C-alpha cells in the first residue's frame, strides 16, 4: 500500500507582543531558547525527525532573522525533493497581508496545488516540546476525521487559561471547541482533567481546502485556525482529538513524556529556562534519538590562557583530558 503524501506547514508569523522586548526586532518564533536554539527549531525538529521533509514556514512579522535562520540552518537535500522553506506574505489574494493563521494558508494555496498532498500537518512555531508526528498522522487516518487536534491533559482547575477540547464519550470525536471557558469540561475517562489544544493539527487536504474557502467568504470571520476553522469543522462532525499522552517519542522517558510548554509570556519563558538548569530537568535536551536540531557556528575549541596579561585561567580540582 503506498504511503500517503504528507505536507508540513509551520505557522510562524506571530508578533509575540507578550514577549516584548524579546520580540522588538524579531518574530516570536525567532526568539532564542536555551542558548542554542530558536523557538521554531522545536516544531521543525519534530517534523524532520518524523520523516516529513517537505515543509513551508509561513512568516510575516519582522521575519528577516527568522527567514535567515531557516535558510541557513534547515537545508535539506533538494536532490531528493526535500526542503524547509520560509514563505513570507506575498499578497497573493490582493493587496493585503495575512489576516490570520487561516488566511495565511488560504493565501498560499499554490503550495498545496504544487505538492498535491493527501494530508496536511499544521504546527505552531512557538512551543517547547517533543512529539512524534507520525503517530498523530496514523491516528488521524484511522479516525477518518477531517481534522485532528492535538490535546494535552491539564488539571481542570487550570484549564480556563487554554482553548479547550470537549470530547464525546468515545474520547475521540470532538463535541465542542471552547476558548478559555469559565467551567471547562472534564474528560470522559478523567473528570478532573481537560484537553487543552496544543495548536497542532492534521487535516485531510480536501477538508482543509474546503474549510478555508468557506472561511474566506465569511466577512465576519477572524480567519484563525483555532478560532474559526476548527469550530466550523467540529460543527460538521469532522473533528477528532489526538491525546498527546500516548505519543511515544523515541529515546524519551516517563519523566519527560507529554512535556509541552507555551512560552508566550516572559514569565513562562523564564520558568521553562529555570527547569532546564535544574539538577534533573523535566525536559531532556540530550535525547540523541530525537534531537532538537539547530545551526551551530564554526567556533574554535575552548582553551586555558595562562600567560596573557590580565587573563589567567586556572583549573582547580579538575581533570583536563581530550574530549
């Protein structure tokens, strides 16, 4: 049986006002994280590690450093037809910029007509996590839904801060999609937990195109994937939830299973970094079976300088050996 054709789209046009001043001169997905990475590297690493090697990154707001990072870092082999390419706003649907995340895809329908995929993965670009997208695609195909939404289990008392997925009794079909509800619904198998949307989606390509066409014709829409497209498809009975709890990433442990952080505020950004420098961080950057990839500059090795005036290096109670 032939493998389905899957195309990846990463939504990376976010302004990131709540991360100011870190976003004063760059898009939110270009904000550095953990010293070596950009936020966009986490979504791209998950897709590439999963074997999805045709990816468009849709950019808009102050995108120069983001476009440069993608072009310099994410160079896949064109000989094999693979690519990660930044796609800035181009006014393909008239003299206007992207009006929202749904409009960003709508204005780039040429990408879908060029690739003719069976399924389209749409990931956000500003979360910290590991995920094997192959498992979500498989679950989506089995469900027969038009769209699958990745949901992470959060305590019900904290769920009012998120977009919440209400599931039917089967635990898969989405009953409703609620934006920061005052009384979040519990899960069929765990009443004290709720599904928070992770902002990761898998669409049947035809269902996505149809939904975007209908959304574009609605003048009252905000043209947002989470706020407009998903509720529209859920109302038609086309939505399924994918439980992130059961995503088994190669090399992961029970400690970092289903780790996911939204670092959209300075406070959450700081907290995620504090976790990384703890003695045993919950999120393990040293998973070599599922690496987080980025660009590393060509730098000379470190050395001790003993005789330069004003710069004296000392190794105390240390072992220095070849590394």
